């Protein structure tokens, strides 16, 4: 049985750990609010960008843009996997990597990876899969300029023919208590397949027939050449924001669970400490009573 000093030392250690996890929970709560606000702020822009893409793709006489070209059969696929740079976020990274590997098996073609985040890079290295590039050091709330290199790499891989399709694998932020790992098509862009797009939950009510007529200046073809790469970057940016919000929400939940477990362990250790102290006090009282009884018997003799 542990001594009273050892139990007290364990209680102090767990109390210090609970204080740290409580502080990390507060930090994650602040970050997830900022990330969630950024996600909500990009949705109107994504909605309008999608409306323009749908309208431009329906204009007759415009040659098909390279980013809209569907290649059959598909011989190579690129997966851009969004994970975190740090741990202590529960099963967040594990769920993303599992979704990426499971989806790669379902595709049935050679798959290469782009890792966004140190944790995903390390896991993919251990799995010995083809890794094209890795990005890390994104801020808590990514800016549009932070993901430009990722989007350009994905477009270069597709336009060069090294990859016939490009998918984003990230964690979709539903609410603070629920996040879901998903795989969404990035390239080729398919304006009429709303369910395949990253922002499909924001534009499900939009169809080509419901889009209003526009007068384009300059020509629709010139606009398409500018808007399509921009919208591709927007999809990557939206996925990065979703992943960031999900990461902070997962870390907040993990730190809350850790704090609750630490407090429960402190309560159990406190009971054990009280029992040990009571046992020590009882033993001392018995020793005193025994000594007093022995002294009384000696005096009677």
C-alpha cells in the first residue's frame, strides 16, 4: 500500500495536470470561436462564387477549361490530407488518416498524398505511401495566402497530367461536439455535381436553371480563366478553415475530458488519502492506548 506521503505527491501531480488541461481547454475554446467565425464569414463568398461558376459553365460557345476536363479512365489520384501540427486532440488525426487510406483503397488506382500538418506527415511516412509534398505551420485561423501554395500545387499536378483527379481529405466542422472526416473532389471542377464539391452544403439549392442571367465584361471565357483557379483556391481555403475549426473543437473536447478524468482521480485519491490518514491515526491511538494499559499494569504490580 502506498504511504501517505506518496498519495499526497500523486494528488499534487494530478492537480497540476488538471490545471494545465483546464488552461489548454480555455485556449482551444478561444481559438475555435475565431475559426468558426472565419468559416461562417467565407460561406457567402463561396455561395456567390459557385453561382458564377454555374452560370459561366452554362454559357454556350465557351471552350472547356482545363480545370473542367474529365479524364477517363482515371490512372492516378492525388489526396490532399489536412491534419494538425500538434497532438492532444483526441482521435482527430487518426480519423482523417483512416478516412484517407480507406478512400484510397476504394479508388483502386495509384494514389499519392500531400500532407498538410506534421502529424499527418509523420503517419504517412510510417505507412510508406508516396508523399508528393508536405506543408506545416499554418496559423490557428488560416488566411487565404497561407493555402495558396497548396492550391497551386494541386492545380499543377492536375494540369500537368500527373494526377487525373485531386481530392481533399479533411474534417468537416458540423458543430462543437461533432466533426466528420470527409473526402471531397477538388479537381476536375464539376459545376453540375454539387454533391462532389467542398461547399455543397452551402449551395444545395442552386441549379443552373435557377441562376439569373448576367452580362459579362470582358468575355465569359476570360472570366472563366480567372474565376476557376480562384475558386479552386477557395475550396482549399474552405477545407483548411473547416479542418482548423474541427481541430480546435476536438482539442477542446479532449482537454475537457482530461480535466474531468483528473478531477475524478483527485476525488478517488483524496478518499484513499483520508483512509490512509485515518488508518495511521487509529494505529497511533491503539499504540497510545496499549502503552497506557501496559503502564497501568506495571503500576498495579
